[in-house]
C-alpha cells in the first residue's frame, strides 16, 4: 500500500481527544485513499467507522481512479481516460494446490466480469472446474474444441444440472483461460463463455470454447477453481470488471 492508503474511515465520539495521527489520516489527500476495492468496502460500517452514505468519495490505488458512492454502488468519476475494463483483483494460484478460491471478486459495482488465467501448470493433464459461492448444483455447460495432436480431431460434449461448470483445461506444460461472466452479483441467472488453451507444444495442444449458465438467482461474491485431477502450480488469476457506462 502507498503512504496514504487507508483501511478505515473513523467516526469520532463527542469529547474525544483527536491526535495528530487522527488528523493525518485524510489530510494527505483530502479524500480517503484505499489500496483496493476490498479495503474500501471494509472501511465503512464497522466499529467506530462511518456508515457508507451517498456522496462519499474515495481514491483507489489499484486502478488510479476516483470513485463516488451514489447511494447504491460505487461509480468511477475520473480520470476521464479510465478504461471500460477495471482490474479488481489478481491472485496467484500457489504451489500444488487442489483448489483456489477468489473472494470479493464480484460486487454491485459491475454487472459483468472477465477472468483471465495464465502462467500455470498442472501435475497432470485435466480440466478446470468452477463453482460460484457454495452452490453445488444447477450448472449447465457445453464445449466445442479441437485436439491438435495427430490429425487434429474435433471435440464436443456438455452436461446438465451438474455440481460445477467445466471452465477450462490444464496440462503439465502450460495452460491459459479467458472467461466472460455475466451477472454473478445480480439476482439473475449467471451465464458464461470461456476459451482456453492447454498442453501447447510443437506437436500437440488442445483448445476449447465453453459456454453455460447457473440456474439460480443468487448474488455471488466469490468463485472457486478446482482441477478434476492432480494439482495446479503457479499462474495468476486476474478478475476485471466491465464498466456499466
């Protein structure tokens, strides 16, 4: 975090003695400065903290933007060159993990998201399964792809009302995945499309395009990725929000 980054927005009681440290919390910038949206959201409504109210401003170091709370959600007000795609979080996968959960990935700030994974390897070859929150039923998905080994055979399959989505694939050499996720934090059915590459060498590799939906209207904030076999090592999961305007 930068020197001005905050983790709370204090609320002072009557007759409380204010110290120089108290006053310096916001004196450096005039508005609260937070490292990420996670520390921003944690700074309001707790013990001795302000209640989040319409008109509140903040600055995010992770994306270098100023945001305003409009009474319902945080919206970006500047700079004018802020892009339509904002990095929310970047999480490393770790070493020899059997699953990885990304928390605080979705919020009311954005309706739709992009999830990109790159740079990791698997202990074997397999597929990446994805769940939202703690939901373990109602996932529907389909796959079209190609295996570049040998003659380059086509692939296609799918599943209905299962315990997870098939969201990608992995191999012992490398894997990558790019997913668009629609409405995970809205009280609507969540849908996705995903493309992935795995096991890329000069003589082999697999590519696939997936799509599907989760048949419920739960408002999710987190997701979990799990290999169907073996473990994953390395690589980074990046979650971006698509601007609503």
